[in-house]
C-alpha cells in the first residue's frame, strides 16, 4: 500500500497543484436543489469532487460539519471518503478531526479514521505528547498532521509562550521533526495568517517535511507571503487548503462549476507565486 507521503507526491505531480479543497458543507448554505436531496452533504461533495479532482493535491473533509447532524452526517462522511477512494484513488483524503487523547482512546480514533473511513491522513493535537500519539504515529502508511501554529486570533495565548527560551510552537515543530517522525509520516499545520512563524517552522523542519497551510482566503492569509515563507527549495512542501472560498463561491446551481473556476484561480496563483 502506498504511503500518504508518496500518494501526495504523485497527486501534486499529476495535477501540478498544491491546492487542497476543504469539504465542509453547511446545510443552510446549500442550494435548495441540493438541500432537498436525501443525502445533501454527499450530493454536494460529489459535485465539488468531480469538478475539482484534476486540480487538487488532496481533499480535506472536516468532521464537525458531518458530526453536527448526527448519524446521517457520519454516514455521508464515510460515503464521501469512499467516493473519492473509488473514483479518484490517487487523490489523498485528509480528515480534519484534530484528534487527541490518551493512547488507548487514540487507538479507537485511529480505527475510525483509518479503518472505517479509510482516510489517508488525520490532523491531531500535540498537547498529550508523542507517547499518547503512538497509535497514530505507528500507522506508517498514513499521514499524521500535527497542529503547530493555528490560524485563529487567540492562537498566541499558548502557542507563543516561551518554553526554555523558545516559543511553544517552535518546540512542537522541533519535537515532531526530531523525535516523532521516525516513520517519516509526520506533517505540521501552520496557518497562512502567520507567515513569519511559517518561515521559522520551515527553518526548523527543513525541506522534507510537508506543511498543511489553512487560512488562505476567507481567513485573510496572504498567499504570496505564505509561499515565500513556506515553500521548500524544490518550490513544494506545502498543502494550501481552502474551503469556503471555493465550495461556497456560488450559492446557486452552478456551485460546482464556480468551485472549479475558483480552484483553477488558486492553483494558478500558487504556480505564479512559486516561480
């Protein structure tokens, strides 16, 4: 079985893209023709996936948008993951779940994400430490994406605290790169809203580690500064995630067509900014 890292690399190369589309459907924002479907989230996702699968390096559904409507939502999340695996097997699925707990609980989280949903990667919290994350880190073929510097305004409350003279987010980055990545399956989350911090993290982790970058678009991250700060020496090494700016670019029946155009625009901006 191909590892997440190799699958991602092939997807980046094939689609010439660093764009990740977030599959975060909100029932109240869906066109009436979609909301009336028996499985509206799945119907919406399929249309977005079909319209953008040749333009992205990954898809990233966020659990919360499915869990919020209960069992029906979880079922549509599972069917979304299945749809991508069956129809676009070369495009990896990142589950944005931000999971973390003690090791025994993480075992069950890992089974849900990797065995039931069959996702290729998961976002996790570092707060419990590397020992607790072993059920994730031991999945050698999966991507374990650790939160490092997040996009929310309150991120500074803890992430900028000094630990041994160094900001906590830098300590996280260093631990992930030097201690947790023995299976070469770790990535980091660093937001586009903090390009200076992104540059610091890139300097710590070096060229090889991939960084997932949310915050471009609706959250106001500067794409040019993000690319300057985060790209590695090969002009790669980033997954640029965008959700609302793409999937809700139109609230009409042309939503998938418009989403495709927005994805093309973002992909081309990234290509232009990295040359």
